C-alpha cells in the first residue's frame, strides 16, 4: 500500500473532526461533505470502514518506536517546561 503524505492525512483528519463536531451540534447540510471526507480517509488508508481508517491513520502518523522529537520541537518542550 502506498502511504499518504502525513500533511495530507492530518488535513483529512482535521476536516473529518471539524465536520463531525459541526454535525453533532446540529448544523444542517453537512452530510455530503462528511460522506466525502469519510470516503477519502478510507481510500487514503486502504480501509473500508471509518473506524479502521482512523486507527490506521493514527498508526501511520505515530512516530517510530524509539524516535526522538526534532531538535526544534525538543527545545520548545524544554522552554515550556521551564
């Protein structure tokens, strides 16, 4: 399976989350957009159910075991902790 670009995958996940939140608040006319992003997430992750797509996306975006954060991010964490 080809792996999607992490930025693209994050963008899809953010769009899916935004639409789910708006839909749960009762906003109308979102069903087609939600169906479209759900379908796209499934295609991008090679799955057929949104639950599986979300799990797969999480796994694809997780840092490899034993990986460290980039130096800039590590410095930011240190500054925030101080």
